[in-house]
């Protein structure tokens, strides 16, 4: 029997407080009761070895390698590094992150020096069994994707990409209007020239630059996972099944449907497909809020684990690009706190003002290694203390909150999942 915990985004920027903090020991003790302790490391790890990317994952995330000791002290032994921040400091930042993770002997997956490395499973050995992790991200700039090596050329460092197609279905009258806009503005002239000369692939959809339209009876967005990325992950699952007792797939993605508590269709499509292909547990994260849960045959899909550590506003340094983006005066360059206040409009917008980003949960899973099935799932609510000032909030603490369990049941209704509350012990029960 393997016992597995899953935590969401670890946006750590600095060391744990001296003497830790209220609730740390209880959290450490709780995580320590599990054989496999998963989390998503959403920051680069280095001492300024990388160059700031022109296309960061929103902001720029970097933490000193010593924070890995704190992550280890929590108890984590399995990390995903496939996320939108892993190339914030370009390839050298990624290379340094890989180096420090290896030096600290963490098991990790989701990024590497080429696509083969980035997509490969990693393994964690425990006294009760062996678990495999395959990690992908759907949130990344095109230049962040790892590339294949060839017979005469090395591959490209990067993340394991989960791409998707997106087409906007609109009614015939609107499609005609789109065609008139395209012709009248000449927005597609360069692309059409490239297609005529064989440099750009064309298809039947109408385009405005990179936005594709198709005709239909109703207006809606059609999103589907890119088949070659799905097939690549399926092959890695097949390999992992032969080498491990339990296969975990990690998915980092911000894409939403309607509100941020609901994942886009292609994410659901991908998660269900990999569960059907043999993944026993699918952990999703990236939206910074909780999302629903699905039991799919003998597997479990967690569509959004929320945050575990949220310290993104306590970066020590930021590149000039960040200050320029938010029109921050030059004499304030180097003043990270002032820059964060300007970006958040005085702490009134963004993650710092989103209460749901500071309330989450940790699933505690019992997995039968003989029957290859999840047999028990308990949900432990946590708080990152939204009510505290920037300097002190962001560290996780177990804190029973039935509202979180009620919200999870509400947003899991599409999957007919019921959560019962054990108020005496402070958790929710799925199975």
C-alpha cells in the first residue's frame, strides 16, 4: 500500500522563517505520514546564473538553491518542474535549476536538456512501493518547449509541452463579418504570402492572424489537446507502468472555461485520456485556485490543487523588463516591494487580492499496489493566511474549513463526486 500526498504550486522566494512558523511542525508531521510527497516547484533555482527571458511566465521567479533544503524539510520527495516559470531566466536559468535539484537529490520531472529528458518519467523509491511521475505544462511560451535531438544536432532545453488547438465557432453572419475584416484590414496578407510560397501551412478555417474561426450553429470555443503531445505522454505512461507500482501525471495549466475554477476542455480531455491510458493519479495545478475532482474507474483526477506556498511578491531581484512593463519610474528600479504595489494597484488586484488563492487542500491518497487502484482519498483543507500582511502570509497551515470542501463538491458536480465531511478529524472523505 502506497500513501501519496499531492500539493499545488510552491511559489517560494526566500527561506523559511527562523524557528519556522505556527503550523509548520504539524504540516511537516502530516506530510511525513505519506510515502510519496508531491509538489509543483514553480520557480527557477539559481543565484542569478540565467539571463532574464523576453517572455517570462507572467512575472520573474527565482529562489536561492538553499530553499530546496526548506522544501525537503517539509518532506517533499517528488517535484514537477513543468510550468510557465521554468524558463523565466532562459536556458541558463533552467540548466542551473536542473543542476541544483540533482545536487540536492530530488526526484523531478517535466523539464530537461531536450524533449526526451523533459518528457521522461522520474521514479521515487519507498519502502512500500515505487512511484513514477510524468509532468507536462500547457502554459508556456512557444520558445520554452523542449526540442528533440536529431542524428546530427542536440535538442533544445525546455519544458515538456502540452499544446492544444483552439477554434472559435461562430454563426454564418459573424463569419462573413470576420472575412470582411480580414480583407479590409489586410491583417493576413503576410501569412497568405507565406502560404502561397509554401512557408506557412493553411487549413480550411478563417483566420485573423493566429485566431481561427469556423462556422457553426452557435458561438463557442472549441479546444482540443494536440494529438502528438498526448501520444508522447501515453508512451511514457506505458514505460512507467512497466517500471513502477503507481503512475502519477502532473499537469500545469492556467486555461479556464467560464471561471478559473473550471479547466478548459482540452485539459479535461487530456486528463481523462491519460487516466484511461494507465495513469493512476493526475494532479493538476497552475490556476492558483481549487478545481474539481473526478473519479475515473480506478484512477483519480484532481483538476486544481491550488497553492501550497505563495511568496511570489517577495522576490529579491527583478529584471529591467519587469519595471518597464509596468511603467515604473527608473529611480524605483531595484525596489521590488514598490513594483509589486504598482502592479497590484495597491494590493487590490492579482493573486494578492484573490482570497481563493490563499485557501486550498491536500489530498491524502491510499493506493493499492497489488490491485493498481486508488482505494481511499481524504481531503485536508489548508490556509495560507490571506488576512496577514505580505511579509507574513503565504506559508501553509492545516486548517479545517468546511467551505473549501463544499466548494470542491460544487465544482465537482459534473463528475458526480460526493464529499462527506469528517469534522472531528478535520478532513473530507471522497472514497
